[in-house]
């Protein structure tokens, strides 16, 4: 049993002890309870596809405000893990909790997103025929409907929020530029900005620096580091130099479970990691 899985700290036990306290809010954004430090709990998660065990008794804990890097060879289960967190895939066994009281396995993809989990896929998906500013506005649309929002008048608070995110992602000078004319790296930053407009508490970021220049990689590292604290950030990445530049803690997945966890130096010096991932 891990340090997190005490009688008082086990999310399953909280549910049994206080069913009335379980947060499964379907209208409005649920209240996220991270008073026990962790924001994400994956416990004893397993899932198989046509007999192949993509996730095998996975246990993973992410703290509130943490920046965590997930590495591992192809087929290690990284994408499936993110699919489970976001509700796209349902595990065969195990538990997945967001904070102390939100059971992700009882929630739809839309409910999970509304609760505060945002996911950025490897390939950026932006509205290329709209400006950078409009992309951020569309991301803020919420229940209004994205196209209707283009004809609505922004209030001062909304405009200030967009300007704030433009500053965070470093695209102030490109606010009126069509998104389709941005560089690959800039599109990645814009998509991160679009996620931030939805005020997520946990961001899942898949291979953010694939195809980037070294300068863009450096800027992306600065951006992700700046988000930690106010947000929890989980980064799946293959570029080891990039991982080293941002990670305090690294988790290595292999065959659907955690093989090693620690600092970059610790996992790089782990003989098991060398054998299965680093090719030594």
C-alpha cells in the first residue's frame, strides 16, 4: 500500500464513508478537492484490447500544481493512460479519481472536461481561417456555441482574459494573424492557450515539441514550467533533452505499468530503464 493509500487517504474509502459527499456535479463546474495534495489518482488500472493488455495494474499519482513527465517506449500505454483519464477509454479494472471526490469512471468525456481536465494532442488543432484572438475567443465560448460567440460582444473581463493568455503563450504580436499562418510551434502554443481559456486544473500534453525548432523547444519549456503551480501538467514526451529541461519528476511506463519513477538522473541510471527504453 502506498503512502497515499492510508485508511484516511484512499479515495475509494472516502466514497464508502461519505457517499453524500461524492462530487458528481452535472451543472456548472464541479468543486475540485485537493486537500490531500494529489489531484489525480490512478489505482490498479488495467485495460485490454483484443487480448493485449495495454494497461497493466497501473498506479499513478499526480500532485496539485505538479509538472510531471511521462516517458516510455512505443506501446508502453502512455496514450491509453490519457484516454482513460479523459473518459475516452474505460478500464476493465481499477479506479480513477480527480481530487478526492470525483470518480472519473462515473463521468462522461464532456463532464471530465468541464470538471477541469484539458488534453492537448500531438498534432495542433486550431481554427486556421480565424485569427489567434478569435481562436482564444472560440475556446472560451462554452455553452454559447462557438460560432455564435463570434457575433457576441466581449465584455471587459473576457477581453482581459484573452489578452492575459496571449501574454502567457507569447503571441501578443500575432493576435490578429490568421492561425493558419503561424509556425508549427506557434500553433502548439495557441492550442495550449485555447485549453487555458477553459481554466483547466490538469493539463495533459502529448509530445508538445515534436517537429519544433530548438528555439521553439526552449520557449515551450518556459511555457510549461510557467504553468506549473497554478495548474498540474502531465507531459508525455520522447525527447530526453526536453524532458530533462522541464522535469522534476519523471515516470517511466513499460508494458502498461510504472517501471521507474524519480528525477531524470535517477531514471536514466536505472538498469531496468536502460534495458527496456534507453537501449543500453
